[in-house]
């Protein structure tokens, strides 16, 4: 019996984002990391031959000029420590330096970045926001606060982020100050 396999990675491994981020440059915070282990896909240049790969994508929160918080996800990366891999290049742009060997991408959740967003249209006609470039953010206070955003479908990253609010950091006792 023949087993039919989908090419191109099969199921959709992405966040369900309902508001498309406008194009522009933003201060951003990484709020989640989606890892998909053991993804079977067609081997490049070898039709009919399949390989198993581990993949990931990052979810960022940005705040538009009108105060609206948007989410935008990176493209899907193969998890690879090769200096020539796309994920190492992405992290190099983000941190301003090459990540060390055995770098854990989970350490990037809650980190800030300066990202450039463009809008693209999928072959099915869906408009989505795409991270075009990423760079270190010099002023972390301009990025959205981690506790302000809810990850669509729940966080996938196994990271505990502790936030504290003091009387000095709030406009009124018991209410958190605007992180922007």
C-alpha cells in the first residue's frame, strides 16, 4: 500500500494572528518560541526523498504609533547550529554577534529587538506581516512589556517570566504604569 505524504512540511506550524501589523520599523519584544520537532519534509533537490528536521519560529509583539499592540511571527527556521544556517544569521542580526555553540534559542524569549516589518500575500491570498530585518534594540523600555500580551493559542515556550510592580513604577497605587 502506498503512503501519500504531503510536501512542503505538511501541517501549518504558525501562530493564529488576527490583526496584521502595519509595515514599518518597530521596537519589539520576543514573547514566544514555537518549536516543531521531527517535521518530515521533502529533501531539497531529491524529489520523493524525505528527511526529518526540527524547526522553530519566533513571535514578537510590537506597538504601533496609535498604541495598538500587534504580533508578528518570524519565518520558520530549521534548527541548526551551522554558521551558514538561516537561524544563526537571524540571531546574529538580533544580538549583534554570532551565538555561541550550544546556544539555547529559548533564552531569546523576553528579549527585545528592532525589527522591520513588511506585508506579504500568500499564494492563497492571505495578507500577513513578515519580519524583514532584525537588529539589537538599544532602549529596551520602548518594547512592549511581556505581561501585556497574550500569545494566541497559549505560549509554547517553557519560560517563566516574573514581573513586579512597585509603587514607584505605577501612576496610581495598585495599577501598573504604561511600559511605553
